[in-house]
């Protein structure tokens, strides 16, 4: 699968979930809403593992490193979508700096999904960007909610910045974002603990409501998926 095909695949996925090609994606709420059989588990993982995924009985499950920034977590989720939808449904662990060809394709798909090529150039045109600098780069990554490093790689891929510029733009992103009036949410975890979102909780609650499981079994399942708030703090939520 070449780069053109990966870009087209990402474009079609956007269209399938009802997202305009030039629009940013509030990624986790969108995919948990649009992909009804998807469960996302945020887990304490080693720094060099970005995530993992599997399909069990038609249920799509992705695991995201809870220590990584929101931008990185979003990129990982987009990466896992490639495995879940376009690869064989086997348990896959994804390393941050893997040289595996399938992992490279998943990264390219993720980049195109979060920021289609046409959207990048449309953004450049609408914002009158002649030469990318740190101001325009931070504005762009904030708009598309894509990680700083992922955008830098993308711009270098399109020969919009040089390797030297990549290295000069990369450090101290939180400091530079604050100086430009942005918050830090993109550069800090979306969820920073063991936690589950998506279809799993819906399935457990549905089974309980239909008297298919007892309340004790319901609580056991919720605790196993790090949803202790639903067990211990239900009245306070």
C-alpha cells in the first residue's frame, strides 16, 4: 500500500465517520461515538510502547499509554485504527520507534487521518503561510490537535521544513505554546491513569439492566476495567 493509497484510505475513514476533510477531529469523543464496538483502555505502559490493539468477538479494543501526551495518545489511537480496520485482527503491540514496515504504514495512515494532505495545504493557503515558523507550526498543531512531533515530521516529509529546522523547532514545546497563549492540554495526557472508555462499560450496564449478570458481577467487571468510579462513587459523579 503506497502513500497515495494510505491517504485515500484515511480520507474515506474520515468521510465514513462524518468528518469534513479540512476539519480537526476531537478524536476520542468522536471515535467512541462513531465506532460502536470500540473500547479504549488507557494503561500504565513503558515509555517506549505507545499502544496495542486486538479484536475479540467483533469487539475492537485499543490500549493507549496513559503517560503520553494527548497529542501522542491521539496519534496512537489513529495508528491503532489502521491495525483494527485494515490489518489482520491479531493482538498487536506498537513500539514508539519501530522500524517494522506495517508499523510505518500505520503511522503514515494516522498522520493522514488526523491531517489529510489537502487539509494541510488548505490550512497553509487560508493562513497565508509562505514559510513555516514556530508560530505557524504551533497554531496548526493546536487547530488540528496533532502532536508537535507528528506535525514536524509531516512538514519535513512534504519538504516544508528542513532537518535542521525540525531539530530547532522540536524542543521546549510547552514553554513555546504558553508564550503564544495556548494551554497545555495537547502536551499533557488526555487520560493519565488506568481507565476505560467506550463500549465495554455500555455492554456491562446493558447486561446488568437485562438481568443477565448480578450487581456483584457487574461491579467485578467494572473494577477489572478500571471503572472503580462507577462502583464506589456513583452518587458523586
